[in-house]
């Protein structure tokens, strides 16, 4: 379903805080307010939460994306799976009824082709990163450009490479524990607007809010 066609059916007051680029396809997906989708994106069975943006040429399937995420161009999340151990062939004509190549020999589904991904809040995914199926990316994570993520990533970790490896945490533990408890991404827009300058320094932010 073309996303532009979808939005023509949505009441005008619900369109005020969403931006959608050209050639975007939305299938069984939903966008919260203050979401931007760049050109040539494809979303299937995806929920995108507030203040998150996807740059151009992003493909996402079977995924829930949290608030305030930044997803760069060329990213692939949950692209599907093929068998690699027992099955003689990786071609879905032998195990899937989806008819990816217009035909199938299978009488039922013999292999689970898709998983489910979960992207937390305040996650930054660099250009051309790949997130494999059934991966959980926790809050505050940074994924380096070109990384291929094959396992879950803990909160506020930075991972890079192919396969992605842990590089370091963004902050020391006391700040991470505080941020996970404080959950600033769940504050209302009025609070965020009034206090946006506090976000420019983690030490000052912690000093102001860490003991309340």
C-alpha cells in the first residue's frame, strides 16, 4: 500500500506531525506523531513511535521502533531468514507457501522465514547497518555505520563492525541506570521543549534530575 494513499484516508488533524517522503510503502504499519519517513522506504508490520525518523532507502519488517530514534539511510531491519543447516537448499520454493518466485513446491510452511525485532528508545543506527531477525536493541544504543548486528545489544552500548562487536558504553553506569529509570523519552512535549538545553550535558542533566 502506498503511504501517500494511506494518509489521504486519515483525518487532517492526525497528519499534522508526520512527514513522509516519495515512493514510501507502508504495509500493516503505524506511525505516531512527530515521525519522519524518508524517500524510498519500505515498512511492513512496523510500529514507529514519536520523534523517530527514518532516512532514505530504509527497509524495516516485523519491528517495533521506540521514541526518539535516528535511523540512517540504507538500513535494513528484520529482512527475513533462510535455512542454512539441515535444508538442502536455501530457496523458499522448497519450504514456503509465499511463492516468492511465483511458484512453490511446499504444501505448508516448513521454516520460519521472519522474526520480530525490537528497537528501544533513543537509538541511533548508522548508514547501511543490518539488524538481523529476532534482535532486541535496548534503549540508548548506537550502532555504527555498516554494522551487521547478529545478537541483542544492551542499553547505551556502542557496537560496530561485521559482525557487530561491543566497543564501549556511552556513559558510566550511574548515568545509564539513572537514564533508564528517568525515561526522559516518556516526558510530554511541553516538558521537552522547556528543558531541551539540559540535554546538552549528561553531568549537568544528572545533577539536576538525578536525585529527584
